[in-house]
């Protein structure tokens, strides 16, 4: 498609954000493009990390995290039939000096399994742009018009799962803050544990 990017002096991440992976224009220049490709992975700033990638591969593409967490919660010593909880994740804050914060979550073998978006302008999930500035009811109405199957998690109309897109989003109010705008988006290769 051959778009020219006029200002070569801008940082590369700003120039890349003006194009999608398919070469289509992105309306908000300078805004980082975050895309969840269900059953494929997460594309962040033009760099796709597929579900099932290793932690090392993810860090090579997205850089070092602000904080790495590697904890084993020894539950079995209190509940003999319970399995220990293994927590392995990388937290990225103000990614590339932008208002983008997220967490990459891994299994016990450091395989990329989940993505939690805590702060951003928006995320694209399949054909839907989910803006952090839009109220949950407005997003729900649009999703219903498009025929998506939605599930209210934990009985809340502010914590919504888009079943077919393996994506969950919740409002600030649901998370203990104020307002019904999107405040959290969760993407995973498998959502069975949410149902």
C-alpha cells in the first residue's frame, strides 16, 4: 500500500503507530496500537507475540519489564489436596514512555498465556476498538448490535466477557474506582477458567 511517513525525525514507535500491521491508516497518530488477535496473540507497537511464546522471546520483542514476579504460593502445606499457586508475570508500566501499562502472564514453564491491559487509550480486538474513554454500557450495546455473545462475570454488568474473542473488560467502578469507563482488559488463549 506504500504509505509515506513524513516526519522521519519522530521516534520509530510514533511512526509505526500511524499504521496497522495490514498497512491501513490508524486514526490517532502517536497513539500506540494494541491489537488482540484471538487464538493468535497480542500485537503491541507492531510487534506480535503469539500465545505460547516463551518469556524470553516476549522480552526480546517488548523489552525488559518494569517488574518481574516469580512466586510460588505454597497452598499445599495448609490444604493437602490443593495445588501450589505459581505466579509468573512481567509488569510493564509507561511502556515506551507512553500512558500504556500492562502485564504479561506466564505458566509455570514461562509460556505466554494471558495479557492484562491496565492503562491505554484503546485496544483493538478483532473488528472492535475498545476505548478506555467509553462507558461499558455503550460498548455492550455496540457488541450486541454486532451479534457477539456476552457473559456478565460475577453477576456484574460492568465486568463483561466476549466469549468468542477470548476477551474480558471491566469498568473502573467494578475495580473499586469511579466511573463506568473501561479500566481493565484481559485477553487469553483460553477462557475456560472464567466460565
